[in-house]
């Protein structure tokens, strides 16, 4: 898995100011900062945005290229005291700690990954009152690495059902499929659908 993603990031110029994901800024801007975990941090736009707003961020990715680049960006932005990039193959290991927010944006890969198990580990790592934000592709963008016309995009409700969280201690705050205009790495734009699931641990 690491080889594939190392090649993906190595083929791109290193980002100097990566943008955060739209659903993160939409849903998290009003939350008080705490400890956050960004799963599959990639170029680091989400992690940098959170750290810049006072969150203490652990940013995990399987790609050493992505992790090294983000570490350099954090230093360059003066955020290395609040942002810790770490390399994890989430199928084999999970970052330690307890968190108030865990984000998983577009955590898809061509390799074998038990994503449900990863998200269950994320749920267990949340403190009471903490939130798990899962944003998935609901459509295939022209620049996606996966152009399989038969690919299926599970709904947020299906993702939630797979987590099997106890309703006595979990509240679903959002589960929908909004559309937006997105810009790809090559500058192309397209309308895409996001599958958004936001759950909060209440106890």
C-alpha cells in the first residue's frame, strides 16, 4: 500500500499551501479546539487548517513522502509544536492517544484495507463528547485514481450501520450526500457528491 501512495505523491509537485477539505471547514469551524487525529492526511491541508486554529493534531498517512512533506510544511508555517505527522499503515497499526475529533476524508485505497475496522478503532479513540467525521466520495471525479465505472459508493447510512455504534452512547449529527464544485490537482473543476457522516460520542 505504501508504495502505491508514495508513487502518487512523488509524482505531484510538493504543495506549499494545501487547501483543507470543504466539509471539514464547514462542520468543524465552530468547535472548540482540542486533540484531533487526521486519518489519511495526504498533503496535509486539513491538519494544517486545524493546527492553525489551535487544535493539537496528529496527522497519519501510509505514505512516507506525504508525511515528510507535511512535517516540512508544519515547520514552515510555524505549526510544528501543534502538528505531528506520523506514518501508519492503518491496516496494521493505529495512532495512540485519545481525541476530541477524528477525521477520515476520502479514506479509499486500491489495496486491501478493512476500513470498517479502522473506523471502529477511531470511534474507540474518541473521548466522550468527541466527534468522528467520515467524508467519502459519492461520485467519481474526472481526476480520481479509480475510474472503474462499476465502483459503488456506500451511503453514509451504510457506513454508520457498519460501525454498529451503540445508540445509547452515540448520536448521528449528520448523514447526507451534498454536492459541490471541486477542483482537482490538475486544476480541472467538476461537480462531485460527498457522502458525509458525523457522529458524536455522548458517553
